[in-house]
C-alpha cells in the first residue's frame, strides 16, 4: 500500500507541475505576442499603454 500510494502521490505532483508549466507557457506566449504588437507600433499610445499594463499583470502571474 505504501509504495502504490507514493507512486500515486508522485504522479499527482508531476501532473500539477506539468499543468503549471503549460499555463506559464501560455502566459509567456501571450506576453510575446503583446510585445510584438508594441514593438511594431500597433495602435495608439493608449493602446500600447494598455498592452504594457496587461503584460505587467501577466508577469505577476508568472512570478507568483
């Protein structure tokens, strides 16, 4: 029972880490796309400010 329980616990930890990594990857991809928009001077100054603000919020999610 102990070994099986340890294996299940390990599998759960690995799955949680994989899910967190996938979510982090999605956030970083979104941030990359926003950075490209800002770098390409897309939209108005207000649009770029909004994008940069969103990027800061996304960065906070990654740093948690």
